[in-house]
């Protein structure tokens, strides 16, 4: 059974079909890339997977369970978490609090504890702190733990956003253009970081425009064009596909 | 942790010593008790407004619900103070839950209007329902409260009862905001969409913040009833809700400790401006405008007022 499966997922806004009958599967432990020109429906597709949009037609299955009409928070609880194309870290609060918010659905605290068993509440909160600080060590941000998120460099904020998504211990991580605004060195270290995650068992689905990055990291590439699945295959095949080059770069600028 | 223990102990000693420092002056103690009541109210409001970013113009109504509940239970049904206090808080919590339900569908300005309407309806009902609430005359002759055999009669007694309630309010709210619940409230304020993707059930949490904040207003109301020995609708007007909002903004939103200077400053300003009667509202408005211009996050606040 695939980890994630979409069946003929379709979403229209007014008269515009943003996502047209997309069926695909993501298996356990894979890194799958999705590319396509601007406006081809990639971000809409991730919004459908994370429950921000509801498909008009089609089903989304996660570990065999139909999650099509689950609200976002329940989907995160099931084990899908994501980052955003335009960075959405909570900029006015600390790095630590960002991560703890990311871990929200895994923290087994209750209002009963808060009001009537404060020691238990404190203990649970302390434990969750310990588990998120280990995430920061992986991306070398441990010394920034008490800084406001807005004071981090753009690349670091991107890493923080990924860590925040990882704090909920997802089985499937959805990344929406993680390299945007990163310099080549940061892209390189992100690549290493994601490969490490894959080794530890996280499945990753990435939308990205940085071809060098996506071709080196993804094991399988899905190409979207005008909301439809246009091609699917291993990076080498996609790269040499003349049709893909055409939709991506336009008729004139081939190469 | 140790630092916090020291701060708590120092505060406790200062709280016990304060009546003696004021040499039991009833006027100064009355102002202090006013500050205590409004601190409880504004701590609850800071949770709703400062932490969760929901603007409520009906906080005085929950204050009133607590006050009327205690007044009616104690004068007409022979309840003691402590059970009345608990019931008042829980009743405000319940009604806060009911009024919080529309937050699932109604957003921002519209929610604000809803709370405004609720506050006005509450006040009009208390004025009109003479048989139950005593109408504009209110309920008088609320008995002297006793807590575990301690008769609370003098200003100093009420001061200590108030400090106990305020301590309970502060400590429990502190526990709440340092848990996943408090962080969820902040996440909703900062970015509701991102919060829901973080696994936070945002509709439930908005109802929760509203109910919990109202709970404390109910406690404050209960205290007011026994302190004044009367409750009248004029205690719970829109002006009171607005004053609480001003206190929270001036002190600083999104930080519990900031509530205290905000309440104290405005309470003292109200007393100082008393000779100029109704013009004082003008000055209080001016203070808020100055704060918003020069220190939008409030005196000790964590975040500035948004949208």
C-alpha cells in the first residue's frame, strides 16, 4: 500500500481549473519531486493534500485511510506536515516556541493537568522542549533557540520552518519550494539534511523550481502543466524530455 | 526557576505588607481593591485579546453575569460565598462558550460586533427583568461573605480576599499560557492558517480562550457583588468593557505581567481626574492615543495591536 495516494483529484476556482484529475502515489521512504511552470497548480495541489482546500472531485488516501474531507489540523495529526512557499514562521515569537507549536498535536497535555495537576503539566511541557531542541541541533540553530524567529536569516528561517514541520513527527513531509531565496551553500546543506531525513524514514514530497536541486535529490519527478499531470519519471528521463523543456522554457529558449 | 520563586516570594511579602504601608487608609485601600478587581478582569481579557487576538467588547457582561449570579444565589437562595464564587465563574465560562461558538464562522470585526451586542443585551435584560435582577435598582443587601469561618467585612479583609483571587488568576493563567494551550492561542493570533496546519484545532481553541477568559471575569464579578453588597446594571456598561480594553492595551497585550501596570495607571488616572468629572474620559482617551502612537506594544507588551 502506498503511503499517499490521490485519485482523480480536481479543484476549480470559479471557472478556472487549478488541479485537473491528478492521480499519483507516493511510497514509504521516497523523495518525490513536483515541477511545473508558474500557475501549473503545484501549490494548489499541496494545499489540497494538507486540507487547506477541499477537492471538488476525487479522493486523497493516506495509509489507506480516506482523508479527503479532514480539516488541516486532523491531517497534521495523521502524520502529514508541510512548509509554505512564502515562509510562514511565527516571526514575533521565539524559535523554541515556533517548534513547540509545531509539536502541538504530539504534546499530550490537557486542561485538567494545567488546572488541577500543574506538576504533570510542567513535566510534559519540559519533555516536549527536550524533543524539539534536538531538531535544532540537526540544522545548527541551537544557539538561536531564544531569538525571535524574525531575527534569523532568510535561509535559517526556511530551515526553522522545516524543523517546525518535523516537530510533529510526520510520516510525510510536504515542502513547497524550500530553496526559494537560499544561496547555493544553503541549498547544498538543505540537500544533505533532507537525505538524512529520508534515511531516518521520513517520506518527502517537494515542489521546487531549482532544477539542479530537485534533479539531484528526487528519485521520481512529476511534471504538472496547466493543472494536469504531464509527465512522471526518473530525473534523467524528465531532464532529457523535449516536451518538458518546451513547457518549462517556452518554444524559443530551448536548452 | 529559582529566580521566579524569588519574584513570587517578594510579591507575596509586598502584597501582605501593602495594607500596612497604606496605614489602613480606607480610601487608598478602596482604590487598591478596584485595581485588584480590574486586574483579574484584565488578565482574563489579555488572554482573549492579547494572546488570541480576539477583540471582545462584551467582557463587562461576563463580569456582570458573575456578579448577578452571586447576588441572586446569596440573597435569594441562601448560598454561601465560596459555592457562589465557583458557580459564578462556571456560569460565565458556560456563557463564554456559547458566545464563543460563532467564532467558527464569524471573523474579526463581526465577532467584535457580536460581543458588543451581547454586552448591551445583557445590560438591557438586567434593567428590564425587575423580578429576577431588580431592574435599574439592582440587588441590594448581599450578605457578608465568610470563607472557612473568616468573616470578610473591612476593606483590609476584602483586600486579602482579592489578593487570593488575583493570585489564583495569575498563577493558573501563567500555567495555561506556558502550556501547549497558550502557545496555540498565540499561534492563532499570529497566523491562523499556519496554526491549523500545525495541528491546532483553531475553532475549538478560539472558543476555549473565550470561555476561559470569561471564567475569570465571572470570578471578578462574584467578588464585586460581595464587596459592594449591591449590584446594579450600571456596573457593567460598555464603558467598563472599553476601560478594560484600554487597560490591556496600555499595559501591553500578550504578556500577563504587563496587565498590572496598565490597570494601575488607568485606575490612578481615573482617580486623579475625578474632579473634572466627565472630561476625564477625554483624558483617558488621550492617554491611550499617546500610548498607541509612541509605544504601540504598551508599556510592557510583547506584541503590537494588529488589524
